[in-house]
C-alpha cells in the first residue's frame, strides 16, 4: 500500500506567487501519491491566539513542511529546528543546507531591461525595497548591468527601510519616492522589483503629476492579475512559473520524506517566462514617425496572421530601402526581425498559457507551415516549442 504523507503547508496566499506554488504542489500530490495537507485556519475561523493555532499545527504528526519564511525570524528558526524534511520559500535571504524555492533574479532583471530597451527608451530606473531582500538586490543588479551593457545608465532608488522594530508605513515613504521620481529624466522606463512595488510607483506618479506610460513606463514582476488589472492604467509584469516550481518542490520534499540517501540539496528555480504587456508600458519611444508607424502595424497584425515586409510597406508611405535604413538606424534590427520577434513572443505565451496543440496555435496565428515557425522559435529560444512548453508549463 502506498504511504500517505502528512504535509504542512505554510505558504502566504494573498499573492499569485504563493497560490501558484500551492497549485503545483497539489498537482504533484494528485499524480504521484496520496498526501494529506494541513494549513492554518482561515481568518474567520482561526484562534485569536496565533501562537496557539500554530503550536497545534506543529504538534501534529506531520512528515514534512513547505514553508514560506515567516515575518518573525525566530518563528522560522523554531520551525526549521524541528528537524523535519522541509522546503522553504525565503524572502530575506536564502537558507543554506536546505532546498529553497527561488526566483531566477538574474534572468528577471535581464528580461525587464531587454524589454524596455526594445521599446526604444534611453532613460531607465529601478525601484526595489532596498538591500534587505536578496531578490530585490539581485534583480536591480542584473537590470542595471544589462542597461549599462547597452550604453545607458539606470537610476536606482536607494532609500532603505528602517532597521528598527517599528518600520515606517508606505504612506510615510511615499513622499520620498515622489521626490525621487521628480528628479528623474523623462520620459523614463522603470523596473519595479515586484507588482506591489509597481503599484507604489504608479501611486507616486499620480501624486507627482506624471502620466503613465507617457512620462514613466512601469514594469513589475509576478503578473499578479489582482494587482496589475486593478491598477489604472493596468500594470505590465514579467510572468514566472511558480506553479512548476511548486510541482518540483513537492518532488524534492517527497524524496526528503522518504529518506533518500546521497540526495543533492538543490534549490528549486522558479522559471522566468515572458512579459505580460499592459497599458503601463504600451508605448514605443520612437522619434522617427515612419518607424513608429511600421511598428504599430507589425504589433497589431503579426500576432494573428502571417505578414511580410511588403505588407508593412503598404501601411507606411516610404520606399523599401528607406524603411530598411530607418529601422536599422533607429532600432538596430531589420523589419523582418521585428516581425519574427513579435510572432515568436506570441507563440511562447500561448504555449505556456494554453493546452492547445502546437498545430492549433500555429493555425490561430495564421501559419500553414509549422516547420518554419518552429525553426524560428528554436533559433530565438534555443529549444523547440514542445520543449519550451515542457520547461515552463504543467499543462
């Protein structure tokens, strides 16, 4: 008879990240074994004494824990000291000697920078939460490095939270962020370390009188629809594969609970997928009106049908040679490369966000020759469409 494991889930669920990890854990348990899950009671049913409720959970005969680092460091240490098999999702610093669920912060910063550079901006900024959180530091470092590699400079928001027990509120910090935004050159493209920080920047822009995205274009991280779509304008964000990471975290925990010998304790990397573009970055800072017009046409039609350079020329009243020269001068890439980029981006999103067969996705994109599309895809992404779906999606 298959062993039934009792697993305590102590994940924060007010954000998409935590909920997605739990969904991945659930999928693993449904397909690889019979697990019983324990979680803290909902707020309307929980004991008024939080320690009493937590002690009850910790005293259960559980086999393993998937733990979000707790706000109280002492509580995290207490749970880890129990010596049970555990996978932890840190937010201050990574825990040595145990498997951590971590985002690929270098890839995140690089993707945000490449996306904003692609938009034609020449002024850039990064807004994090200071040096207290490792992921905020690393994303800013990667973003700045890519911007500098392109020949520009990234302005960094360097305000540090108070180290005392009584940290100030966001309302107290808001005036400081407003003043920082006022000093930045405009228009500017800004990466926020996550979607919550994007919302902070958006609120500060409104107070300062800056239009988004005309004066400040904002991109965050997490693609949390409840945050991004409630904002006005809606916020662009980098989507990550937290559900897949949850699946892999459950796989690692099962190995630990079974007591497998000579187990490599590797961190579980949350994959970086794509940019979910919304209104906060829906702008192209291109001074050349013909290039801007061509780009608008390509981005409108290339996602749903096959278009050629000749189609673009019908929409832009200049010669082929002139369009080629202007594209190369302004963007550093050809018209054909732009069309290919837009189509590959659309294919990547549909591979992750749907369970449609690749052939049907190609049909919806107006493509009758899947081989060509797949070949282009592999040239850009380094893997085939099917492998890309396997890497980033549980569908």
